[in-house]
């Protein structure tokens, strides 16, 4: 499906389209995949930008163009290609197992529900997972924590991100301000 395994094996820099969900392609290296989820080392403006996990069912196209090949060579010249965790493995059976695995290493994550009538974007700490839901304490773009934890159904999650530059800046902010 979508040649995910081929691109992973060849360590291609790819563009992933999700036509029904997002007008913008995601760019990066496929680290791991299953029938349900794919793990991507994101690349943004010639920088590695955390890990992104997407539902396979939402992917409409995966391609590695001449531009992608050239950009990969630039990343190699910059010494960034060697920092891509190509040997990483993830528990991609379902969102619950993946998020449980990620919690061991990442304090903050972004969870998105892009396919619902009302798109949701959650950023913050995951507190608990059950078979069907994830519960977290999230904050706003203005750095204000929600008054109470919120719950999101796994069936609605389309994307999870960890270790991004965006998340790392917020985490350092909260560490400096002991929040």
C-alpha cells in the first residue's frame, strides 16, 4: 500500500499527501509502518523536526521526486541524514499502544483530529490511555493550561507528533516557569 515499505527500505525522502484531510503534504523519512499507522521523521526547511505518526487510511499518495532526492543529498551534506533514527521501531498496532510507547520518552505531544466535522488540535501532556480514548492536560497557543483534562477518542485521531521544534519550545517555556 502506497509503497511505504519500499520508501522505508530505500530511505527515501518522501512527500505524503492526505487529500481528504490536509491540503499540505508532509515531508520526511518513513521510519516504520503497519497496516494502520506510519512513523515519519519530519523534515521542514532542511531541518529534522520531530516525529509524526499518521493513519495509513488517510494517505492518498506517497512520492519521492527529483526534488526530494536532491533535498536528501543536501541533508547528507549538512550532516543531518546521519541523525535520522532509521533503526527506530514503534508499536504501530493502534494509537493506544503507540502513545503508551511514546510516553516513556516524550512529556509533550500533539494529537490532531482532522477528519471530524470540527477539527481538533490538542497539545500538552497525556495523562492516561484506555482502549478507546486518550486523556490529557492540554494548553492553548498562549501557553495557558486548560482548567480540566480533556478526552479524545482514538477513532478520531489522525495525527500524533512528538519532539518537534514547536513542542520543544513550549516545553522549555514551561520548565523555565515551573508550570
